């Protein structure tokens, strides 16, 4: 079952072995060119929309959609006209 609050998301993430959980907010039309993270990610979009590109594939993510990335996976992010917010769990 998907969490209905950041506190619930955090509790589920910690129980699943993640180290931390936080809320990330992105401004309208933000673009992050290809980059990597030194941690594994599991996230839930809670406001707005975004596009996540890995290799040649791009996912269009809306409120309620989840995504995950292993550490050091090259990816790019693009955010919609209203920006976006997601809750993200990180495993370092």
C-alpha cells in the first residue's frame, strides 16, 4: 500500500532497509542533465510531473507513480510546468 504521508513513507523506507527519507521539491521546467548518485533510490511522486531518462528509455511520471534507481546509474531528469515534489528514500 502506498503511503499517504511523508512520515508513513519514511517508516516504510526505514523498515525496508533504507538509511534516510526526505522530500525533494523541483521548480517548474527544471532540467538535470545526465548524472549519477552514490546511493540507491526509491521514490514516490506526490505533486506535479517529471520525466526520468535512463539510457534510451524515458518514463513520464505523475502523482502516485514510483521509481527506483540503483547507485551509480546514469540518468537525466526533467520537470513539468508546475515543477514536482517527490518523497525519496536513499540507501547509502
